[in-house]
């Protein structure tokens, strides 16, 4: 999910890491993404 958000696509420019993290964090709150996995990603990226 992080990679898809941050990479350039033909139809849009890739997002900044902080913006992607914010979007993924919303998915964690909604129960769509593992909170544990998210914390590991956040430590690696930010």
C-alpha cells in the first residue's frame, strides 16, 4: 500500500511519505490494515 501511494503512476504523481503514512493510518483506524505492521512501516519510513 505504501509503495503504491508513493510511486509515480501514469495518472498521478507519487505522494510524499508523510501523506502516505497518514492515509495508511486512517486504514488502521478503520481496521483494514494491521496496526503492528503499520508501526513497523512508520519506524522504517519516518
